[in-house]
C-alpha cells in the first residue's frame, strides 16, 4: 500500500471509530431491526470504502449513502424480517425513561416506512425539511405533509397516550 493509501485507510478507520454508533442508531431507527441495521451500516461502509479517497465531505456522503441504501433495500423488499423488541442505545443516557423510549419505538414501528424515515431524519437527525427532501428524493411539500401526518398518528398512538408526555406540546418528539 502506498503512503497515500495508508493515510486514506487511517482516515477511514478514524471516521468509522467516531461515527459507527451514530450510524448504527440511525440505521436502527430507519429499519426497526438491530441485525438489519448492522447489515445496513456494514454495507454502506463497504460501499464508501471503495471511493473514500475521492469523497469531499465524508459525513454527508456516508449519511446520504445510508439513506439511499435503506431506500433501495426497502424498494426491493429485502427487508422481510419482523421488527424486534430491541431498542437502540441512547445517544444521551438517562434523559428518557426506558418505558418512554420503548413506547416511542413501538409507535415509530407502526408508522409507514416513508413517514418513519421523515420523522427520523427531521427529529432524530435534526435535518431541515429541504435536507430531508433531498435525502429522500422528494419535494419539500411531501416532507411537510408526511411530517404532519406522522405527527398526527403519533399524537393518537395508544402507547404514547398511555405514557403521557412522550410528545411535546407542539407535537414534536420530546
């Protein structure tokens, strides 16, 4: 391996070490399956490794590849497994009760895939409507309508109503 190739390898390893858990959590929120989320992240990292030396913004590129690969799997119906009862590791331990996270996980699982993707990207990844639309290859209007419909479904979800307080007053996940 050349010196430049070794530097690219180290840069890739550093990126993976820093971002792996975050990528896995995002993948889990999209897939609702721990094993499938792990497969998705591994597939994405393998794809990205092939062109790593040419990538200008690795964070954005890997994130976009993650979403695109998820969408491709979803469209091809490769996801034949049923969601599990496992929850992702918390990004901020101790902030939410385990029951609240479980209730939110169940409610997200009941949303249609596109609505779930919009909610995850808008509120978990904190992307703008325009960024979400770009990642999902749809219009900003579609993101707005999917967000509105998803939040309406979450507001009346029995598991969230029972836990009282999982959703904030503006309908945004707390």
